[in-house]
C-alpha cells in the first residue's frame, strides 16, 4: 500500500524498530492530491507532510504578492518539522506538482511519539539546522548579480547530487525554476540557450547533460 511507504522513506525514522515504525505509521493520515492542489498552508493544523509519491513545491508569498519558490520535495522528503516543535507557519505553502501521495503526521500525534522516542527530537533539531543552512545559502545565492551565475551554480549543485553522471534532471518547470532563481521565464530561457550555444550543456526539456563543468564554474 502507498501509505506503508511513508515511514520507511524518511531517514528520521529509519533506525527505529519495525514495530516502532508501524506505530508511527498508524499515527499518520494518508492523503492523495492532484497537480495544483494545496497540501498545506498557514491555515493548516501544525503537521509534518511526508511525500510518498509525486512531488511538492514549497513556496512563500513575498510582500509584493509574488510567489517565491523555496524548494521541491521529492519522495522521502518532508516539510513542517519546525511546526512539530511549536513554530507557527506564517507564510509557507505546499503545492502538489503532480499527482502526489502524502502522509501527514499532526503535531499532537508527534508529541505522543516523543514520549516513547525522545531521540527523535534530537534528529529533528539536526534536520531543522540543516534546512536553515540551506535557506541561508539560497539567500546568498539570490544576491549573485548575474542570472547566468545563479543558473550555473544551480546546475553544478544538481551535478553534485547526480552520483557521477553528467546527466541531471531539473525537478521543476521552467516557470518554477525562474522563480527559484529570482528571474523571469523569458530570461531563464535566454540563459539556457546561451549555455547550449556555447556547448556548456545539452538540453532536452528538463533533462540536461553537463558538457563542461569547468566552464560552468568559470561563469
């Protein structure tokens, strides 16, 4: 069953015994979303949203009303861990990027789990610290003056996660990537063509082959 995947996918719970994982799984609520559905918002109950299948984008609304993409959550990823410790969600939204299956663990259920597994709080604090570091990196990333510099940095980050392959897949639409890079889809399209024309990358829609990582680093 798809809902059986959630706990096993999350590194946070993987060191627990099978029985303990089963107890946690019983505390989660399995939900299915279609593309474009809102998975969570500031109006939702405090919760941990675990993606079992599909993908979910996390974004916030800026002061001028624009959507700012923060990250894309793939299967095994999760969002909302800070809410489990009582932090309020002021301006974060989760939206399904495709037909997506999510397991939801409400804060009140998680607090009961902590009584039996206090070590989970230490792991969650470590996860929160790592995510805060990534947010800080993105803030610095957006201060890069040139869009092509941001794009090159993003592609190099994808390459580092590709396990030795030169082929990477952009896990979002071009519109969403443009939002993430702090630019417009039209500008992003021009910068991608620039990289293709210089034979730094080859691209087929969202699939990209890095032909020269050295040239990317020099941008």
